[in-house]
């Protein structure tokens, strides 16, 4: 029985190894015909995977996730056959809409038992289809985005460039327009991310590298960066959030974006693309605040005498969203465009709908940051207007994954996959070695051969083992499977003979 259990374990490990090594060329050769045969099926299914039609029971459960009230109907708006949409109540009662414009009339006609209000649930995967087609919110109805069957976020219809568009409400004055489900998840995770005292620094560009090095080592609230050595400067702030400010200029001809800052007595232009690329390499989160002036925070920006006491207490319960709201001008609505760039970065670009007087007044975004972190933290003369905010940050899930690695340069999943492949390869090599020894035996090489011949046979076994790894693995699985299936008959045969 121990031998059979070992064979079963070998078969399971082999199967896991095949599944875990999907990028290896050996497996790719075996599966290439299957992949080519299924390409047309996969391409057709991919177009519909985001809008799979849920059953009435699933849609009813979705509606039941909404907060209930005696005077509010809870319904789910989900896809139906033929590209249409339907409303499903908490008990599974359904009504198919001829078009989305009939949403309000269908609510009144088919869910008239609670006529005062209605709460409409929308799945995360359906939001990206509805946001272009749903041009208005029905009167007396509230739209909600249900994520992971647990988190519920309000939805609103807002005019974007003269065209109505469905957006996610993140706060009283914060709307989100994500480009994809991945960008939506990354943005929400980022905004909920806690900020400790050591995670956040205001930053300024200083051409004096000695000053930049000193600020990184000292308990200075202002981080100095060398504009000519971005990689070196940013490498001191891994996993930190740096808040930069300046004017952002764009050149239409070269498609270049520049951050213009006041470096000493000169205006310095720093490439935004180069800055964000360096931040990606060094794993630094950037919050770039576009202001009406290139002036940067200096040594006199903070009231340092009270900084340690007030800023530490304020940041103990501070999140990225709190920081974002602190930098938002008063009486402004932030509209955030969220997207994902290559790798594991998420980019947020926020513009503000605010009166011009509020955006340029002395009580602007940095004054709000002063109130959030303690009165008197920022000097009144430096309170400037905020035009937009751009965040280029690492995805929180990737940050957690990297910080939890056993080996810094290799993910834990890759390590487990490598370990499984090594174990399976070792077990398979016990079989392929017999094959290799048999081949050499055809040329008269056996146990009594000389040490030189045996050394050559051992050294040449490695490329042979790699070449026949998959055939050996298939043979081992088939052999163990046959032994497992025939075990009762072999057991019966031996018992009869004995």
C-alpha cells in the first residue's frame, strides 16, 4: 500500500508540475496543438466572459446584498438573452427591458408594491457596459455597484465632456472613472491603504545631491531629490509615498510631459515619463500635485516645532484617500480617471470641478492638508491652488506580495512551482536513468566499465534527462495509473496462487 500511495503522490505532483510550468517551452510544444485548436473558441468566449448571464437565483442574491428598507425596492440590473437587460427582484421575479431607457417605467410597472424608492444593484463586470449606455438615473432610484458580493459603492450619472457617463462614488466629493476591472480594484485597494508616519514624505527637487542624501537620513519632513540622479534619489524611499508639486506642461509636437519646478533661482524641467519610470523601478509611489506655480516646498514650508507631535497623531489613522481629500481644493468635486500601466502600477489622474476663486484662494488644497494634519503645520503664504493630482503607485496587492517574499527577487508562487518541478524531475530521472543506462548497455558499457566511461555517461545524462522529461513523466503516470487500476486483480491473483 505504501508503494501505491507513493505512485498516486507522484501522479499528483506531476499533474501539478504541468499546470505550474505553463510558460516552459517543453510544455508549450505538447499543448500547442490544443491551443491552436481552441483559439477560435477562446476568442469567441472572451467577448462574452465579462457579461455572462446570471440565473434568476444569482440575480436575486445580488439584489439581497443591497441595504434594505421598508419603503425601498431592491432589484438587480443584469444582462439577459439577446443583448438585452432585465430587472430581478429579491425573490427572483424578473422583467426584461426592451431598452435601458425603459428602466424607470419598468420599476413603476413591475415593482409598484414599494413605490417610494428603489435600490438597483449592478455587478462589477456589467458596470463597464452600462456606463456608456445608461444615460440617466431613474427618478427615485439609487444605483449601487456590488463588488465581491460584499462591498457596495454608489453610482451616479455625470456629464463628461457633454456626454452622460456612469461613475463610481468613492466619497462625498470624489468620483471614479476606471478603465477596467483591474484598475477599479487597484484604485479602491490603493485608496483604502493606510499611511503610517514613515510612509509619507513631502518632496522637492534640489540639484545639490548632498542635501538630498542628508534629507533621506534625517527626520526631515521634506525629502530632497536630485533631478539628475532620479534612480539614486528615489531608491532611498522604497514603498514610500512622495508628494511633489509644480506646474505640468505638455508639448504636443513631441508628446512629452514636463514637471516644471523652482530649483534655486532657476526653473527646472523634469520629464514626467522619466520620473515615473524611475519610481516604477525603485518601487516608490508618487503623488504629483499640479499647481499654479512652479514653487516647491522649502525648509520654511513646515512649522517644524510642532510637526513631530501633530503629524504623527494625524497620520496614525490616515489613508491614501484621506491624503487625496486633504489635497483637494475646497468646494471641489474630484473626478478620477484610473488606469493600469505595464507591470504592477496603477495610475490615477484627477481633475477638479471647482470655481476659479476657490482653486486659487489662500484656503486651497494645502490649507486643507494643514487642517488634516494639525493647525499651523503649513505656512499660510505657501498655500497654493491645486489644478489636478496625478498618482503613479504600485498596486497594493503586488506590494504585499513582494514584501512577503521568502527570497526578494523570486515570488513565493514561483518558488513553490520550481520546487515541485525539481521534485518531479528527480523522481522521473530515476526512470530515465534506466533508459540511459540501457542505451549505453547496447554499446557494451555496464557496471564493470571504467571510471572514465562512467563519468562520461553521468555527464551526458543531464541533456538526455531534459530531452525525455515529458515522455518519462507521461510514461510514469500511465504506469502508475495502470498499476492502480489493476491492483485489485493483482492482489486477487497473488492470493489465489499463495
